[in-house]
């Protein structure tokens, strides 16, 4: 089965190892371990060949200076054979992380989405995993229950409130979002938001609300955004989307009505596109790293 981009990584996530702090400490210094740097939610990319960028991972021995920085965060990403991989979140206060002696001339920190589709798939998945986990750490410094400071535990996969009267555990957050191609076999509905680049159209999408099934979320979002009723919903595939912390759940939805009435607060324009039209003269379509683009391209091959 073909994976969507940013998933399909082969690491053993080391669930049991996360609980052993002595093991974590030892592996952070082990010659066989690797560090995946993140800075201000940017990934370290070597782009000497613009057509074939690569994610930069450092041997742990070469990253000891990074691990000694005040305020640095680390998280176990997983194991590949004898090698352990750790995300390392370089403190935001560092003005130019790329100039740090441990990183100089290795590459530059850039937005993952700008190169994700060009990276080898396992590297794109690793970068997305590290980015998503570190983004959560940056935003869970304080307990949402009592307001006290939190501390990373479980190899960076949990934060615990340091107030002993509370001690609430907090876990990395992933927000489920449905993304769907509405169709009537030969036509599909695509829409655009005001923030889109000129001429760009995409599938409809929205977050799942509390007490709502995925199928109900698809039907509600489609009706809210374009006023179309749907008859049935079929699951396609999913994609982790660490921009910042969503899990995109892709569906096809068969239309039961055809009149479009847009919700102007969310949709600037929407219309039906025939399969023939999209194959002959397509509008601007979503980026190739997105499940939205894959939903469209897969439908075109039906």
C-alpha cells in the first residue's frame, strides 16, 4: 500500500524503553545514537543539491554541545537496529542555530513543507515526527489543570505537572481532522479559502468536534462549507500532519444534492469540476505532499 507523505517510518518507537531513564541517558551519549535537530519548528536540511535535499541527523558524539545547551529538550523517536534516534529541540533563544559549532556548514533550518516532497520518504516521516513532538513540548510547559510547570518524562512522550498535589500527566496532542472529496462519480466539488494562492482549489476539510463520529464530521463540514448533502462516506487513508498537530483522515463522500451555497466565513468560492476538466485544464491544485492532492489524483484514475 502506498503511504501518504510524512508517515510510513520504520522506527521501533521503543515504548518500553521510554520508561527507563537510565537507558535514555546512556543512549543519548552512545556512539550508535543519532540526533535530529529542530529549531523554532524548523528542520535541519542539507540542500546543496536543490533537487535532492536531505534531512540532517548528527551522530550523538558530535551533538554533545547541543545537548548541553540550557533549556534544550530531547525526545526518543525510536530505534533502528542498534541505533537510537532522538529529536533535539534547540532553544528558541539561540538567534542562529545554524551557526552553532556543532551545526555549522551542515545545512540550514527551513520549513519542512518547503522540501518535504523532495526528501526520501523515511526522512520526511522522521522530520515530521520530530517536528510534531517538539512543537507539543514548546506548548505544554505549564499544566492545564493547575498552572504549575511541567517536566518531560517517558523519553519525551509525556509531561508531568511538578505540583505534587496535582501531578497531572499530559500527552502529545493530535487533533483529528476529516478531509474529503465530494463527488457524483463524474464531477467533484473543490473550494478555495481566501488565504489560498490565486487560482488554487482544494478538497473540503475540518476538525472533528466532541461527541461526533468521523462520518458525522464529514457530513457536517460539507454541508456547513458548501451546502451539499451527502449520501455515503468511504474511508480512503490517513496522514499525520504536524503543521502543527493534526491527523488528517481522508474520505470520499458521494453527493446527494448538487446546489452549492458557500459559507463565506470559511470558503471564498467552490464549484463542481468534471473529471475531464481536471485532466485537461486543471486549476491550481494542493501541494503534492498533502493527502488532499492524493484524494484528487486517485479519484481522477477511477
